């Protein structure tokens, strides 16, 4: 797909999400209200939080049975042992611990703080936290399929969340689930302006879209979890997933 001016349009006045809501129907309705026409040349970037809410991933900490391992780890991490129990349940491995922080490898392979578990903007009062979707790539696939059923158009989907990065301050949007596009654009063998053949170039297109959209979505009370992105170069794929973004263990020099 050729590129043009990149445009990021947040869907305005998007309703609050509860478990079981039909996100696809709500997205299509919101696009229609803004005069946006769904087509395969654009990408929908959807915040993880509303995916998780619609899938019922909200957990009351009062219902969590603390494990012995979590109780021990919580002392070092200086965190609620109920939260640490959930972190361990959602993780393949714990990578680093310091007071106030647990860096974990999520079941999906993504490495991030607290296995992605968050208590902000969960939509209810009390001690509730929100877990990541069980399978963000499958969530993206199902959302795309449902939108296609409603509109007749298969739209690429990127599910994003804000993650910290090694050696850098602050958070930025990352793709944690994708459907309909190649997340990593392999350009090895192509040529630069000087005619040199590229040896290792592989832009993380899904992460670039996730980061750009996060500027529009905001992090606090903006209430704009869905962004329609057009003008971004991408390669369509029916099979690629966000797993392509994860560096395999044998190439990881920092663990």
C-alpha cells in the first residue's frame, strides 16, 4: 500500500465499555457518526483496556486467593500480595523485581511491568484491576471478523497498550495484538537512496502505529480509546500476528 499524509482520527464520545459489549458494532456506529468510511486502506488502533473490559477481564482483588509464592515475592516487591498473585498467574516468568515494580514476561511473550495488570480507568469503584486479554491476537482477529460481518470490509486491527522501555524514561504505545497486517516490515534486500542493499532493516510498523495512536488516545481522562489511522504504508497479511514483534530468546542479549 502506498503512503500519503498520515491521519489519526479518534472516535469521539466513545461509550464506556462493560463485559459482553459488542465493540465492533460500537466502533462501526461511532465511525458512521463522524462520517468515516471503513475501508481496508486504514487501520483501527484499539486500546487494550476496552478489549479487556468487553472480554470480562476485570478482577476484584477481594476474590483473589494469595499463593505462598506470591506472598514471598510481595515482600521484596512491596506490593499487594493479591496483585502479585495475579501477576504470577498471568506470567511465564518474573524478570526483575524492585520495590514497587515487578517486570514479568506475560503469557503472550511480551515483557512489561506487572504483567500488564492495571487499576486505572477500570470503570468501577473498589479494589478492581484489569488483566490483558487472554490472547490479544485472537481478540484482534475476532474484532476484525465482526467488523467485516457488519460492513463487508476486512480492516486491519492493532491493539495497543502503553509500556515502558529499557534505557528510556516514560511510556509509549506498543502493539500487543494485531490482525490483517505485517507487524514487522522486512526490508532486507531493498535499496536505499544510494543504491546500497539493506542488510537488517525491519521497521516495526505495528508498534509505530500503536505509538502514534497513543498520542491521540491519551493516558488519563481523554476517553478516546479507538483511533482510525489512514495514510500509513503497510503490508497486508492474513496470518501474521504480534508474535513477529517479539525477539526470540536466543537473540536476547539482555536476559
